[in-house]
């Protein structure tokens, strides 16, 4: 039954029916499914299909916007559930996260931020289209030991490098580890721009963040 429900939620996301997505997620929570199982088994699956359909020309921008809206509403329901499962008082680490300048893709970045918060990190989410200086000043103000930079466009990836350079210039690079992610971002790219780590999804981002903070 849970597999069918997850498939139904994924399908509602693809079909662009946010009300059905929200209803499905509510039902899954009530049935006792773990929030992570709902995210990984339904929402991420659905968004991946939407991306494939867009890439193949079957879907257009309005489809993406409606599906992204469904994903956002579903995450708003799941965030408190994720947080409720974590009762740590002292933060594991302090992370400043955002999508780089020129890029408005929000979903993956927010998912990573939510998962980090659910795993005990203090998360400062700067949102999307974040100027380089905003990352630098928030790292300084929050005394962060980790920065997460998201980029979904090949044309905005270099913004990750710009932030790393600005942190170095500001004398903060020794204090923070930098992790990067987003669909076009690879380990090779991360190494090339001098990031400390790369993760391809939100679950591995938590593992990575935990390892990086332990090193700092
Ligand atoms: C939804 C979507 C949109 C929505 C975004 C809505 C929102 N509120 O976020 C809208 C419609 C606004 C949009 C706009 C555009 N988009 Co768009 N979009 C997508 C789509 C379909 C899904 C992205 C998504 O949310 N995925 C689901 C999440 C869960 O996955 P994710 O983002 O990859 O994140 C995971 C990992 O990457 C990783 N991760 C992400 N960030 C971070 C950060 C850190 C620190 C770490 C460790 C890990 C990590 O963990 C996440 C969770 O598992 C992708 C297709 C794709 N295959 O990615 C195209 C895609 C990214 N978009 C694309 C394009 C071209 C655009 C537009 C330029 C279209 C246009 N002509 O206007 C604009 C750009 C506007 C701008 N300036 O940013 C292209 C990019 C091509 C390229 N290589 O550059 C893609 C790949 C589609 C395609 N195949 O052509 N888009």
C-alpha cells in the first residue's frame, strides 16, 4: 500500500496537481511513513520525471512551475515532521546555504537545508539568487563553519567559485568548509574550484556536512 501511495504522490507531482500531492503526503504521514521515505520515494522521483519530460520537450516551463509549487507545499508539511524526529540541543554545526547569484532554482537547495536542520545543524538559508557578498557577510555574522552553494545552471556554476574566492579574500576561508551541489555540479568541478566537498543528493549532503564539520 505504501508503494502505491508513493507512486500516486509522484504521479500527482508530474501531472501538476498540487492539491492531490498535498492530500497524498498527508495520507502518507498519517499512515506512519517516514518523511524521508516520502521525500526520496515520491517527491524526488516525481521531480526527476518532470525534469526528464522537460528535457525531452514533452513539458514546458508552466509544467515545471506547477510541479515545483506542489513540491514546495509538500515540503512545508514534511519539514516539521523531520524536525520533530531530531531533538539535539547543541547544533552539530552552523551552515549558511543558498543558491548562487543569477539562479532561482530553490527546491534542491531547500531540501538540503531542511535535511541539515533535521539532522541538528543550525541552518541560515539565504534563499535564491544570492549575491556573493551576502554569503560572506552571513558567514561572518553567524560564525558559520560550513557553507553550502547550490547551482542548477551551467551558466551560474561559476558563482560557486566566486563565493569561494570572496571567502578567501575576506580571510574567512580557514574558518569554513565549502560544499557545492546542484544537477550540473560534479566532484571534478568541486575539486577544480577548490571546494571541500560535493554531494549529489540531500542524504549524502548530510553525511558530507557531518564529515566536513568534524574536520573543522
Ligand atoms: C523545477 C525547475 C525549474 C523551476 C524552479 C522552481 C523552484 N522554485 O525552484 C523554474 C520553472 C523556475 C525553472 C527555471 C529555469 N530553468 Co529549470 N529546472 C527545473 C528542473 C525541472 C528541476 C529542478 C529541481 O527542482 N529538481 C529537484 C531537486 C530535488 O533536485 P536538485 O535541484 O538537483 O537538487 C538535489 C541535488 O542536486 C543536490 N543539491 C542541490 N543543491 C545542493 C547544494 C549543496 C550544497 C549540496 C551538497 C547538494 C545540493 O541535492 C538536492 C536534493 O537531493 C530542472 C531539471 C533537472 N534535471 O534538474 C530544470 C533545469 C535545471 N532548468 C533549466 C533551465 C534552462 C531553466 C531556465 C533557464 C529556463 C528558462 N528558459 O527560463 C530557468 C532559469 C531561471 C534562473 N535564472 O534560475 C535547465 C538547466 C540547463 C543547464 N544545464 O544549464 C534544467 C536542467 C532543465 C533542462 N534539462 O533543460 N526551472
